[in-house]
């Protein structure tokens, strides 16, 4: 995939120029090419999240200054893409949000935006058009009790999205938090909040059996399938209690015979861009709460 070097645009009045220190590779980067997703014209510069230093601020920008270390989500316009040395970011998108604490490296910070946004927008974006379950966000009073003691099942806990799904489930009070992963990732996932890690290489029927044993008869009303392959979607759907909610990161592929009439299972295919018009409000709110200086969730 082409990358572009040494391009140093002058930011418009409401934008900032960022010198990129770290960016990430995501499945999206190859899917754009393989499936022709999202990109309207070529040549296209890829890369959708990064961390770096503000190099120059547009004349109307109030909230950022030269030298600020920030993290941000890019988008599909070449000037906003992150596989290049300099990238332009609209200042309102970074609004206060994204200063990087001193104890977080650029590499670590660059891996935050997409995974976090994919989980947070799918859970909390309240816009009528949002692909979200519209639950109360972590900072809402109702969240303090709504999920307490209720199981969460996160399929693919060691994926980027999965690690945020575990952390937000933990912060929301879910318990137990059951996840599937390779065993060598179990310690990491427990450090993030998973209470049980089921070996994903077991046969699907055995994985389901383990999950049900751990839930101990409690209905699993929340499943986040961060992998969303056909196999994991079937597992997710089977584990989900009637009336429960399933979030997917890829298009629904659950066979029709699973979607039985009357089981009331709600399936939401999330769209993890905080820049999508229907996610903007949540994106800005989230950013202001991720900021580091007055205590943070990060
Ligand atoms: N809809 C959206 O807006 C959106 C946004 C972001 C991502 N996505 C999609 O979400 C998916 C995950 O993306 P990501 O960046 O989080 O992935 P990632 O970080 O590349 O995840 C890789 C990890 O997933 C785990 N994994 C793979 N197959 C698994 C399975 N069958 N069961 C359990 N774990 C499995 C493996 O963990 P182990 O090492 O533990 O085996 C692997 O190391 C991708 O398809 C991506 O395109 C969608």
C-alpha cells in the first residue's frame, strides 16, 4: 500500500498539523484494498489512528498548541490519513481530548483511538442513526448500577477491540467478564478486567459449555463479538440469552435458522468512527473524558 513522505501541508484556520510519531496497522487497512471499502478515489493514503506532536496550529484554533502530544483518529481523506509523516487534524476533533499523559508512549497512545471508539460508539452513541445499543455511558448515573453483577461475554478479548470491550465492561460493573482468546494472552486479559478466559481453540460446543458453566445459570444478556467471523457469530448467538444484545464488528452472518422468531435477540453491527456524523457527539464527549490531566479513564 503506498505511503507518502515529506508532505507538510499548511493547516487551515480550524485545523492543526501533526507530526506523526506512531501509527497502527488495522484490519481495515487491508480490507479497504481487498473489498473496496469507504475509499472513493485513488491514490489513497491509508492509516486511521496515530499519536504525534502538534507542529503548527491554524489561526482560529484555541484548544491546542504547538508541541502538544496528542492521539487522534484519522479518517479516509488523504490529508487526514496517518501513514505519512505529517497529517492535518481538524482541531474540534481533538478538542481537549487527546493530550497524551507523560507515562504513555506514542506507541501506546496510537493504539487507543479505534479500539476504544469501536466499543464506546457501539455501546453509548445516542444519535438516532447511530449503530449503537444506546446504553447509558460510563459517566451517566444509571451506568453505576445497571450492569452490576451481570455477565458480559467478549469474544476475541485479545484483539484491539476486545481489550477495550473488556475494560469498558469492567468499568461498567459487569461480572463475570468472560472472554475467549489464546491461553498465552490470559494473564494480560485478566489484568484488563476479564474474570475468565476460555481457550478459543477448543471446539465451539466446548467453548459454549465452558461459558455457560462460568455464567452459572445467569443469563448472558450482553455479548460483544469483536471478531465476528461466521463461527464466532454463531457462538455469540448461541451464548446470548433471549432478549439479549449482541454487538458485531463485521456484517451479520448469523444463519437464518439462528435468528428464530420471538427470541428477541438484538444484533447491532457497529461503526467505530468517532467522526461519523451520528457518532460525533459521543466522540467529543469521549475525547474530553479520555484527557489525561484531571484524572482519566485511560
Ligand atoms: N465495524 C467497525 O467499525 C470496526 C472497527 C474496528 C475493527 N473492526 C473489525 O473488528 C475485527 C477485529 O479488529 P481488531 O483490530 O480488534 O483485531 P486484531 O487486534 O487484529 O485482533 C487479532 C487477535 O484476534 C484474536 N482472534 C482471532 N480469531 C479469533 C477467534 N476466532 N476467537 C477469538 N479470538 C480471535 C487473536 O487473538 P489470540 O492471540 O488470543 O488468539 C488475534 O491475535 C476486524 O475484523 C476488524 O476489521 C471493525
